C-alpha cells in the first residue's frame, strides 16, 4: 500500500506545473518553462511558449499572453496568442484579439475581439511542395497555371517568364 502513492501519475504532472493562487497579485512579466495555472490577478505579460496556460475560475488577467495552449475559466483582458489552441470555457470572459491554430468557445462564454486562425507551418510546407510539383509539370503550357490558387505554394523560382 505504501507504494501506491509513488506510482500515481499526479505527482509527475504536479511537478511540471506552477500555480499562482487566488490570493496572489503579480504586476510585471511572467516567463514560464512549465505549465502555468493562474487563479490570482496578473497585470503585464505572460509567456509560456512551449507550455499550457490555464486561467482558473478566480483568475483575472490584464495581460498580453503567449503560450502553446490557453484554457480560460476566469477573466482575461488582453491579446492572446496560442501556437496550438485556445479554449474559452462556459463562465469565462475574454476581451481581446486572439491568434491561434484552433479555438473552442463554449456556450455561455463571453468573447469580444477578433480571431485570427493561423495554419501550422508543417502543413504549409507539404502543400507548397505539392503545388510546386503541379506547376512544374504544367510549365510548358501557360494555360493551366491559373488553375493553381494565386499565392499558395508559388515561389519566385517556380514561375518562369
């Protein structure tokens, strides 16, 4: 029985995350190299480029946010940029512009701002290679070129005049 708590996966995940409690207020910049859970007040900037930021139900951010993934349960006022996804839960409030690859806004959440969906870079590289092959195969004939969408996967080296 004493070995059961040591085999539990919760301690491993707890070690890889930092928590800002609901009685804590931070004014300034936060840079984190681990997942971050904010249930207090933060004014300034938060950067967790390769990690997940969770704004707890008591969390109040007036900050510019950059993270891999952002989950909002509380309030955020400021621009949010997530490399992977943003999840705005039922009772959350987010006022600011969003830039992400994927987004979820649950029914009951409040959002005011703009959304910029950005594609992941590896998908663009694959599409560019496929389009470039299609263009070079039809290079002797100028007529098929308009069939390729303008600006998608076309580089200056692909077009010969």
